[in-house]
C-alpha cells in the first residue's frame, strides 16, 4: 500500500508559476513510475507528466517547455514546477504512483487531488 499526499495547489494569474509536490509513503520499494495527471470539469483525466525510476520523463504536448517534473529518491517526493501558466491549465491535479514487480504491474495509487486555478 502506498499513500500519496499532495500540496501546492492554489490560485494564480496567467503567466504565473506554481509548484506542486507529492510525498509518497508506505510500501514504496516497488514504485517504478510516478507522475501527475489532471482533470478539468467535464473532461477526462489526462496525463501531464511522468518520471520513471530511470529519470526519464514524459510530458503532455501542451505543457512541454512550461512544466518540469522532478523527483527526490531520498525523500520520496515528486514535484511539478509549472511556469507560464494558462487558463486552460485550470484543473484538479492528481499525483499517481505505479508499482511493479518483475515487470508486472501490481498496483496503482492516486492522491486526493489538488486544485489549480489560473485566472485573472
């Protein structure tokens, strides 16, 4: 079992910046991928960014060059630095962790979500 705690959401103006943080605890040994997803009202949840145990990253096209995902293996945290925010970035952002053993997915865990509102 993995518990994810998110922080950093809030209200910012277009063009502003915000940093989200996700702290993982519990049975974290088998976590191989962590990431951020978001869901706007009336829309499906979508991938924002992923970071793998190797350090490789994946970004949704609309956030490339603006968002940066990073992790601390010692502190078991994953951050999402969001710059040049746009109104269309407004959504509830969810932290996610994927667990694997011998290449087999054995668990997926989600945080409670943190709301990001970009508005003037």
